């Protein structure tokens, strides 16, 4: 054994003694530890350090919230002054809600099925208002004439628009058939990604409100689940929505009045009842904003949301965690 090898062996031996004492001698004094440290000075670098316990990372507010939601919090039961566990749960939920309210609230405006008539309005409003929006694009629509191609290029050039994958064919709106063959559905998303030169592996399934990302898996309709799982195992994140707003595309008459949509979003924010607290995803469709009336409604919604001081985010940053 060469000199360095011998010194390393001695270093590890010393470290083993320290660890042994640390684990077995409950009453070991700090002086003893200090003296052990001191005797090790001058040994080769990188070997003579005693591993110090990593400070426990402070759990995120979101982790605490999840534990409560999943009934993983154990509440103390004091037999002298019993407080109902339900009451303790409610108190904890209220205090976590208050904690969340100290943080900013985030809105994800998502527009599906573009490029379509209506995309140009979204593009110019996002740019003029400097508001981030997320567009889930359908490649087949981009091939439907010069206008749609131009809309696509505008989206891609706009720093306030992030482009994501909503499949190439949009299942030709025959969703059950499309999802009955997950392999060909995956190929359809992959074609869209290549054709539209999409940078993010983020998809929304046509006709399905399915979420699969990190450790979250939420399925609305079983048909679509296998495709979503296959996408996820191929590196994609799948995002659904919390609230949907519909406006009749050709008349601009809202199916859900603006107030109703805004109130639902605000309630989700305040009650922490969206998929993730303080994060609300709104689904709209590009063709809703092809009329003057539709555009005005979108501007009014933005006004209302901005008055609440909500922050607008791209879906690739979902969810914003504390
Ligand atoms: Zn769609």
C-alpha cells in the first residue's frame, strides 16, 4: 500500500470510530468529539470531515396542504382537554389557507385548438397587455391556409405566447376512436411536435380533462387514460383545466357569462379548491375571440383578473409552489 492509500485507510478508520461513537455512545460529550476532530487534523483533504447532519428542509406549504388533504396529518389527542380531530383539521386548513393568501395567486390562461380565426386577437391582446398566455396548438389547423400559417408564426414570435401540443389531428373530434389506439394517438402528438417545432413536451388531450405530471394523475374519462399514461412514460406532461369558459364563436354571445367565470376563478383561488392551491387554469378556445364582442369580453376578463392582482403564468411553470 502506498503512503496515500495508507493515509486514506487510516482516515476511513478514524471516521468509522467517530460514527460508531456517535451512534452507540448516547452520553458522548462534545469535548470528546472535539478531541477526536482535533486528532484528525492534517490528514488528507476530503477524508477528515465528519459528516454533519443535513438540516431538515422546511416542508413546502403545498406539501403540508397535500398531507392534510390525504389525511396524513396525525393530530394529538389530549384526554383532559379533548379537541375533536375534525375541529383541529379545520383549524389547520384555515391557517394554511391564510398562509397561502400571503403569497401571490397565479392564473394560467390557456387557449386550445389554434391556430384558428380568433388567434390573431389573442396574439395582439397578449402583446399589448404584456400578459403571458398558453396556446395548445393543432397542427392540422396550421395547414388550413395562409391566414392560419401566419397566425402560427405570430404566436411563435410573440414572447407572451407559449406554444404547446394539442395533437395534430385533434382526433378529428372522434375521441373514443382516437384514444382506443394509444400508440397511434402518441404518434399523432409526436407528429404535431415535429411539424410545429414545439419546444416543450407539454400536451393537453383533445376532449379530455386529464392531468398527469410529477406525482399527480387525475383522469376525467377512462377513455384517454392509456394514451395519457403512454405520453407521460414518453416524457410528456399532461395538463387539464380547472375552469372552462365558452363563448359562441360566430356571435360572441357567452355561454357562461363573464361574471360567472370570474367568480368561479376567484372562488377557486380563495377556497384553495383548484387542482393546486393558488394556481387556477382557465380553458378557452381560440375561435371564441373572432368577433369584436368576443375580444371585448376577453379584455374585460383580463381587467377583472388584474384588479385581483393575479399573476399570469405559462403552463410550463405550473404549478407555482410555496
Ligand atoms: Zn381541443
